[in-house]
C-alpha cells in the first residue's frame, strides 16, 4: 500500500481540519441544547416517573414481615432506605444476598471435597 | 491439517475455559502498586472491638464493630439484629446494613471495588466491612466480616470474622471470597471525617439520603466535612443551604447559597435557591435579581427557565 501522502490528500486533510476548526467553536458558542440532550432528558424524566409510580414502600414492609420482622420494626427499617434501595428490594427481596453464616459449613465442604478428590 | 488441529484444540479448550471462567477472573492484589515512601506496609487496627457472632448474626456483629469504631456507643449486635436481621432468610441484606447505619446517625460510604482502596482506608485508621462468599459461586455462603489490618510482606489481611477475633487470610484467599461478593465494602467514619478514598460525588450521594430523611445533624456534619475536603465543589454548600432553608433559617441559607454562587457563578440552581432564601426574608427585589440570573443561565430549563414567574407567583401568594 502507498503510505506517502499525495499533495491532493494533504490538501483535503488540511481543508478538513480547517472546516472542523471553523465549525466547532461556532457550535459551542451558539450553546444550543442538542436534540440528543433533549430526548435523553425527556427519557430520564419519564423513566424516573415510571419508577416512582412503581415505588411501593408497603410492599417491602410486607416482605420484611413475611421474613419474620415485626410490623413496627419493618416500618422503621424501610423508612431508612432511599427510593432506589426500596425499588431494588421490591424487585425481589428473596433474590437479594443475605449474609449470615461463617466457618463451620466451609470446613464441612472442604472435608467433603477432600474426600471426593482423594 | 493445521486448521482441523486448531479446531480440535478449541473443542478441548472451550469447555475448560467456560468451566473455570469464574475462578480465573483476574485478581487485583498481584498488581498492587508498590507502597510509596512513608506509606505503611503493615497496619493493624488492634483496638477495633470484636463481637463474636451467634448463629447467622454476622451482619449485626460486623456492623456493631464498625459503628462502635465510629463512636456510636449504643450499637450492639443485639440492638442491631432488630434493625438488620431477617429471620426468614437467616441473614442480613446489604441494603439493611446501609439503612441501619443511617439510623445510627452515620453516613454509610460504599468503597469503589478496588483492593488498593481497602488498604488506603486501613492506613487512614478505618476498619472496612466486607461481603464475602465463603463457598462457591453456584453454592454461595454469604458472610460479613470486618477487615482491620494487612501486611504487604506477608500478603495477608487481618479480619474480625464470625467467632474469630483475629483471622489472618492470605491476599489470594481473601480476594477470591471478596471478589465473589463483588468487592462490596462499607466504611463508616466518625462525624466530620470523610473516608480516605472518597470521591466528592460518591460521598455527597451518601449524604443526600441523610438530608432526605431529615437526619439533620448527621447531614450537616457530612456536608461540612465535604465542604472542607472539596472546597471547589458547590454541592456541599447547596446541601447546607437547603437544610437551613428547610428548617426555617433563611438568613443562614442565604449565606450558604452565596458561597455556592461564589464557587460556581454559573450554577443556575445556586441562584435559584438564593432567590427563594431572599424572598423568604422579604428581600423581594434582590430575590428577583437572583431569579433572573438563574433564568439567564438556563433559559430552556423546565425549572430555571421559569424562575422569575415562579418567584413572582410565590411573592404575591405570600403578600396576600
């Protein structure tokens, strides 16, 4: 392949750079909001609205009660969560990670693995 | 011939690659930047309290350790169990550890998922609560523990974990378990301090819920700490101003909004809120000027664009 630049190419390239340089500041100076920004902002507003419509703190309260938390505590526990956190738990409290145990079970697993592998 | 041989190799290798995909996710600790001069190679926060966990109660125990270190004397595994433990799940959710931290009047800060940040927090004297999976990806055993130290030469971390007051794990073993927990890590600092590795936006995002839940004292301490650490960020002053406004201290609110304007004169929200703080003190013409600046800075914005008319409407409402 020809890697040297022909005079024509250099001309085209520098024209391109000139045009870019001329256009860019104009664009920035005008300070208009791009369509992309408008649409994105609209989408975000709609999404937020849809999410907040789904937001149901009572649902999470009920789930906590289902898992053995008393009513009064469930109320206070949910009150300390943000909207985003409530929405996350609403999606499935049964799926959320619950950290609980340590130690013994791991030891058992290791013993089983050792027995299996040897 | 060579082509079919390659295909054979792939047929053999692919299932292996897929099967071990999880186990071979790259670990961070082998690529830690060497400790720079004056940076500790070994840290152990020996004074960190320990609460031996009873059945499934690692969440309340680990959180009690963290909250006690941040100065919450009333935090014990028993009181926290009521706030975070889920009997039906035999464990505690991450969200609830965060929520309980707020209830204790402390700001829960989640670290970025980086091994070096863990070390930096320990260097700054902050124990780190982590989520580990002690078993396998498909057969998880989720566990909370508190990292209280490390040794770069021994390649070990020291934890308060389960029923072990001082558990030493190799970097390798620890990171594997922590990696399966998506490097989830929580730091809780005493009021007025910020985590060593905190970024302004991440920290402010952790303070905002404190304000929303009207935990004013903790929120004010958080915003003040942020203002001190990131003096160029106007958001901390917006936060302080908004709390003052919501609690009816309009003169103080005005002062904070003016500081936000001084930091960023082109921030429409600062002018907008300043307008309201002025209006509520009866400074109608000054308020109008501030609203006009907000409008001029963002004329197309659904809120700031209508700053002047909204302010005028409120003004006539109030003068009625």
